[in-house]
C-alpha cells in the first residue's frame, strides 16, 4: 500500500529532474549523454571494430562428402560392392589467401574504423554546436521578449495620462485610440518573439531530451583566435574522415594488387571402400594462376588507384573548403561585431534621446501623441534589434569555436 501511494511521486522524479533549468555547460553535457544520434554513432564504431577482428583471417574450411567411381554400366553397374574403385569419400579443404591480400584486408578494416570514429566525432561536434546555438537562441529570444514587456508597462502609464487629458478636455477624443494601436503593434511583435522562444526551446529539447527545456545563467564569453584555429584544422573530424577515406581507398588498391599473387588451397580426403578392398587417402594442393593480368587484375588495379587519387584530391579540396569557410565565418563575425557596436553606441542612444524629446514635446503640447508613440516604438525596436545583434555575435563565436576549434565532446 505504501509503494502504491509513493508510485506517482517516484514516477514524477525523472520529469522533475529534466524540468530543472540548464546552464550552458549543463545543456551540452546532457546532450552528450541523451542525443540518440550519438548512441547510434557509437554503435557504428562498435560494429566497425567487431568487423576488424574478423578481417585478414583464414576463410572457413570446406567439408566435402561424396561417392567416387560409382559404376553405371557393365556387370558391376549400380552396385556398391562389385567394383573395387567405388568408395564413399569425405574430405576437407582449407584455402590460404596470399599474405598481401590478408594484410590489405586488415588495413581496409582499420580504415573503416577510422571512418566510423570520424563520423561519430562529426556527429558529436554537430550535436554540441546545435545544442549551444539552441541555448543561445532561447536566451536572447527571452531577453527580447522581456524588453517588450517594459514597453507594455510604459504604454500603461501613457494610457493613464491620455485618459486624464481627455477628462480635462486638453486632448482630442481620437488620442485615446493611439496607445491601443501601438499596443496592438507590440502584440504582433510579441507573437513573433514568443514563436522564436518556442522554436528555440524545441531545438534544445531535441538534443537534451527535456520537452520543457529551460535555461539558467548567461552564455559563455568565447574568444575567436584565427591563428589558433587555423593551426588545429588538420585535427577536425571532417578532415580526419577524409584521411580515413583515403586510407580505405589505398587499402582497396592493395587488395586489387594482391589479386596478382596466387592464392592456394590444401585438401585431403578419406575414401572408404568395400572391406574386400583397401581404403584410400588423398592429399592435394591447388594454386591460382593469374596468367591474364592485363585483362583481369590490371584494369581493377588502375580503377582502384584512380579512386585513391580521387580520395587524396578530395582531401585537399576539403581542407581548402574548411579554410575558406573559416575565413568567411570570421568575416561575418567581424561584421556582426561592428553592427553591435553601432547599435550600442549610436542607434540605441539616438532612439532613446529622440523618444525622450518627443515625449517632452507631447507633454508641452508641441507634438501629437501619434508621433510620440512612434518614437517610443522605434526605441523598443532599436533595443530589441541590439539584442538580436548581440545574439548574432554570440552565435558566431560559438559556431566558429565549436566548428573549427573544439573537437572533443
């Protein structure tokens, strides 16, 4: 009975734990342990390692069973005992691929492990990046939404002032509608920002597994060092994957070359005859003869060599692409930082000053209420835009560092 009473409370504990606000680092840790794609990648690595154990091993022996020299004509026809050559045979054959082929098979399996590990590292990097961006997007979407709440409060105060003027007869009747019109415009903007919050929370929930994902704390302050990032580009999972693909192509070339070396097989069999005759044992060796290499092995070797050269060229192209992408992202980061400084130092102060002057002019009866409200709305938009620009800078720093810098989960 006690367990029945406590069961609902115990069941609620995991969901309550998930509902706790996540700091930036906590969100990354949870994504690293909860993201299904990372577990899938780990299973792929395990599969490649298991396959590597079997690579380069001797093939299974072959068991053969049969009847030899069974007569079908003459006096001993269809008899198992009238012909001295008729016997039941059982034999075993073992194939021995040449050592070069087995070595190339092991190298190919090791390259497959490298490809799987690089793929897992790429997925871990993507999960960390997307989780970090979702966290930052949620953080700034909520801040922009809170900024509109301040405007709502000021509109409430303004509505009281307008009502007082209407009562005294110092304002025209249509002035009572202007705060409501502005509030409707703010409501539309709030709906957009609320949608941004919902989308960011959904993306964060995708990786953390928390359907009610919430954030806590501030985003990290990340420095962007181009020299340091460029020095570590060779260690990026994407380029490591291309390196492993090159090794795999080289191993395939070695496998093709190994076909020019003969494989051989050993077989032995035991023949049981009629007790009136003696039993027999046979032992033999068979060897492949690659005598027509120009039309068989050589074209395959050339094809695999071309694939290996293609893999090396793709690796070089991939490195150039990464360098170009880094420089492009750095240029965007510099541009976004300049726009943020312009907003903080120029646009927001000007919008603030203009709103103050227009409201003072309205209070003095020198400006209509509509113009004063538009200045107030412009100030709110400038402040929201400044937060959006700050979010762009934070996103750039995270994207650059998580894409070209950190490679470990």
